[in-house]
C-alpha cells in the first residue's frame, strides 16, 4: 500500500495525544445501519470460538434483538431481547448496561445449558440479567483505547434497523 501522507499525519497527531490541535471540540452523531453492525459483529467472532454466528437487530425504543448461534451443532440458537438500561459515563464508568427485556427467569436456565459467558467478546460480561459492555476494554482490545481519553460523553440509542451513537469529544 502506498504511503498516505494524511494517514501519517493523523498517526503522528494520535501518538502525541493530539496536542497540536488542543482546544478542539467535536460533537457527532453516527447512524449505524443494521447491515454494518452485523458485518462488524461477524468480523469480531473468533474462529474456533463458541459462536458460529450472531445477528443484532436494532429496534425502536432503545431495544435490540440479538440471535446467537453456538458453534456446537446440537445446541439451539438463542435470541435475547435487550433494552438499554444505563448509558456509559466518561471517563469514570464507560460501561453501557443492557437488561434482558423478555427472557427474564428463563435466562438463568438457558445460561446453565449454554456456555453464554464464553460466547461474549472481550469487554462484555454477564451480571445476572444484565449485559455490561465496557467500551474502554473493547476499544483497547481493538487498538483504539487511547482515543477514548478524548471522549467526554457517548450515548447509544436505537431506531428501527439502526443504532445511533452520539459522541462529544475534545482535546484539552
């Protein structure tokens, strides 16, 4: 791949904590389609892991339907209905909290039969009927951890077929 001078400048800015653009403020909303979300999810599923396939379906009202197909052919697919319970708080607690909206008590039985905790990617963990998404841990796992130091606020919402991510960031 040929050298890209703009990418080199960006990499240098990033390596210095963006100090040459101190005072920058950015507010942006990213509408992310269901197709793109599922493309990213598919790319994140480790080969040889517990999950064969996962599909995320954003729904109106800050809800998701997530279908997970275990790699083991004898285990059935599991569909979770999730609702956003709490937004991440930057910088102290960058964890998005999702709550089981439909499975309720059945989740305990399903999680006993299926290795659900082992199906979750790095930065995502179960806490009873909640799924905790540690945005800092996920970003660090993908090599973007240092960029989160500039995030002041991040809010996730859903609409039919898309996720809306609103970000307020700045360089002090």
